[in-house]
């Protein structure tokens, strides 16, 4: 890949990440289990969550029940799975109830 293509790819990733908002993942007792950034709600039921502390990633899939965005809105999480392609950035793909 040439230098210009790499620069364009980096720009695209930065623009995409700028659309993400702060969020918390809560368990069934409404207790905080992780913080991070989540893709915009406008993307529909299928979302992406980038966890702040990768040390919390191992147990997060089994605990994630509620997504609370920085604006206070909450959605029930139907499915929450760690992406197997996380060598660069630990993140999860999940589905919310709409």
C-alpha cells in the first residue's frame, strides 16, 4: 500500500471514530462493568463498542445487559460479542433492542 493510500485510510478511520460517543455497559443489576465509545445510534440495531480498559474485555460479553450513552439514553443489549479481529483495538459487536 502506498503512502497516500495509508494516509487516506487513516483519515477515514479518524472521521468514523469522531462519530462515536461515550457510553457505559451495565450488568443486570444496573452496575457499571465497562466504559468506552460506541458507534452512533443512527447506525441501527447493530453497533460497535470500543472498550476503554482492555483488561475488562474477557468477562464483558457475559455481563453486558444495558448500553447507556452519554446523553442518558439506554438500550437493552440482545447480543454482545468480542470481535475476533482485535489485534489493533479491542472492540465488541453487538445488537440492541430497537
